[in-house]
């Protein structure tokens, strides 16, 4: 069998830039907040459902921490420093508003608060669950994910990065409140850094996001905040000088929305110029004992892979 043809990164980058720029331009004009399959096809998105528990059907772009590995972790009381962290770890069942008349904006605010509560729990556990036999070694230290601050110096200069690069404009990465809607916000952005024994760490192109929406989500469509944030991250990666010789920009998106639900998405542009979007089913976090909290934590602590060969 002949060796695979070398990757023409310049050609692929130009194709992806045209596709994602067109997508972002159209997304900014959409009035609806949910996209159906036909809408996605028109935007150059190939969408399919994936089972985050079963990785045999397709090669994972982000491989979750295994259940066996997660069993090696437990709450490290030395890392629980104050009442605020204890409060975040004390997750309660969710109950809808008892008000008979609730406005759409109040409903969206409630959805945003509920999603934010799940994020706080996952973040606290990610930071305070340590290896049982190695205290003060939480998941956040063991995994090579490094938070990307917004704003971040790398996105500030040169000006040629454009008006949509961090920090001048978050674009569709986050949408602040307006008179009519509460929008969505990006709670966490991270990039993976390989840490060799010697030398500087190597940053992989993969990005991990957690987005909280003020929208009631469903399994019948993709939210504007999900697609917009994912596309914005890929666009920003294409604008980073440090990735001029790269054309593989996968994104893991943990999406939390109303009433208290969430799902996992993985997206990457393929050589045909289309966005390959893999979407899990919608999971409920209403009842804590029935919620897939371990699953979402395992993806938060995932390992990035390459499948662009």
C-alpha cells in the first residue's frame, strides 16, 4: 500500500477559513436560536449522533477518562478550602419555579442559573477530586488541559488577527444579555499542552469548552450558542500565528442548557470543507442520582486524539 499523500495545510486552511467565515457571517444574521438538520446542511455541517459511553462506533476525537481511572479518585478534603467550594459540591435536585406566570426572560434566567450550577459542581469536583493514594493531586493537575484566559495576550496582537479575535470581540463564543434574551456564556476554555521532560510544552490544536445557555434545548436541533461558539473557536485557531502550519482544529463542547439538561459535542473540519459535528443525546440533570455527572466529568478530563490522517 502506498504511503498517504502529504497534507497540504495551506490549501486546507484556506478551505476551512472560507467555510467557517461563511458560517459565522450567516450565524450573526439568524433570528432563531435553534437549527434543524436542513439549516445545518446549508451551513456546511454534517451532523451525526454519537454515544459517549460507547467509543467502538467511531474513532474518538476526545477520549474520555475511563471509568476505571475515575475510580482511583475521591474527594480530597485538604483541597476543599472554604464553604464556597463545599456549596458547589452540594448539588441538589432541581425544581422548576412555582410561579404560575413566568416570563420568557425569567425562564431563560432560570435555565442559565441551573446550567451554571452544574458547571460549578463539575469544576469543583475536577479541582478537588484527587488520586486516592496520592493526595493533593486533583484531576485538574493530572490532565494536561490548561485554561485559556479571555482576554489572552496571544490573541491581542497583531491587529491582522481581525476584529473577531479575542479579546477585542468574543464573537459568538459568548452572547451577553439583551433586552429580549439572556444569551449564553462561555464558562471555561482550555487547550492541551504536551509536557515533555525537557523543553517547552507543545500545545495541541484541540480546544475544550463549557458553555451555559439561557435557552431550553432539545434533541431536535443544535443551539445557536453551541454552533456559534464552536465555529468561533475554530476561526480563532485559524488566526493564531502559532498554528500557521496546522489544519486540524477539533473542539470538545460541553453544553449546559434549560431546564437543567446538557449534552456533549465534538466538532472538526474535514478535508471536504464540511464541519463534522458529533452530538450526544440530551441528558437530564434534574435528579442528581440519575444525572450522568461522572460521564461529563470524564469528558472534562478527556485526552485529545488525531484522526485526520
